[in-house]
C-alpha cells in the first residue's frame, strides 16, 4: 500500500480542504453524530438539515449554508409513510430541491458489511447527481454487529470510511442515547457522553450534536464534544408541529411571525381567524399557518376549540 508522505515545503499542503457546508454545524469530510434523547425529534432535525442543504436555506434560520448540496437520506428504522408525511409537512415551511434529494428506505441495512457498502457505493456512483452529504437514520439499525462490541464498531468505522473515501461525502449519523441512569434520586446528566455503545464511536466522529428533550417538552441543541471549537455551543429549540413541521430557535421570529403577532395584539380579546389574519397581514395562508404554529409552540398565542377557530395572544398587549 503506497503512502503519500509529505516532506519539505509539501508539509504545508492540505490534502483535504475543510470547507464549511453549514457554518457552525457541518464541514466538508466531517462525520458528525446527531445524538438525541427519546422522542426528542432527531429524525425531524435530520430531515430539516437535508431540506436546508438542497436549497442553501440557513439551518434553523441562523446557520448559513454557502452553496446548495445534494443530499441522500438513508432511513433504516420507523415507517416510510410517516417520513414522507413529515416531508410534506416540512415543505410548507422549508423549500426542498427534489433534483438534489435522494432517499433509501430499508429496515436494518447492514452498513458494517463491506459487500453492502460497496453495493451502495456502486449505486451512488451511477447517479446523475451523487450526494455530497449522506444522513444515516439511525445507527443501531444500520449495523448487523453489536454496538457495544468494539470490534463490531471498528468494522462499521472501516466501512463508513470507505464511503467517505470513494464518494467524497460528509456523514451525519443519527443515534440514540443510553437509557436514563439515576443516582440519589436524580437523573445523571451525561450530555453528549450518553451515546449508546462503544466509546470508539465518540472518539471517531468529528463532533456530536446533542438534542435533548426536557420534561417541559422544550429542547436544547448542544455540542460539548468537538475538536475545532467552531461548532455551535447551545441553542434552545421549539418544535413546530404537526403542520407545518420544523425546529425553530426559541424566540426567533421571522418578519411574517411578527406581522401575525402584531395583528393579534391589535385585535385584542376578540382575536382573529386565519382568514382575517391573511387579510390584515397580506401574507399567504401558508405563511399565516406557519407563523401561528410557531407562536402557539412558544405559548405566545392560543386558539379556541370552537368553529371558526379564533386566535388570540396569551397576554394582551405584552406579546409574551
């Protein structure tokens, strides 16, 4: 096996430039782990990342994406129909370039088997627009081996490294944390050190994004395990669901959201319907629905259970 040994002036040559794909989140050639607690929304955040990459839409409306990139989403758990439904709901708030998006659905795809990986590489190389980023959802259903065994994890790393080498891609691996552990009546908070399985996984990845769902259903996205010091440190997130569907940074309101909020503040206790909000704000119905979902998720706005549905601010005049 020949080695590319650099010496003299050549020691300054960078063999693999590390350009940002998502500022503060993902770089060229990275392998990152998107780790999450149970029902935290890991898959939704992974889909959101894919949508944003295909259209260079800022991730979480904050982290810039310098250029559009083709993305492949590999789903190895859950229901395919549920994922497609989520994509339809997400499309109401984040654009997607279908020509730059591809997906694979196969339960328990053994990506620690080199024959399977080589078949995937062959298929990708035949694509007219091959992906630059591959998202694997999730790790425990993408291995035939035991995640707790170092040798099995080494085999997965070997196979994944072949993907990186032959396809020149970045990898986003969605993974589960271990079950909650208690001490003296309290949950032990390990942060992103709580990834399930061999510690080799944590040592291999470039950094870990940890999505945690708290008891009040709020979420935080943090990154304690990182090598570069350039990754986001902490964001408080709100999950807007079910339709439209997306994560938003808590307290970050778009101009459209502000228009809806101001219109409701002006309406006072009588509130407004969606149709009236369209008339008052000159926004499209889709934009009004997106804004309402965000404002309700942040408990700024409430809605009645009657028909027609009336929307009102939670605290008239304060907007909070």
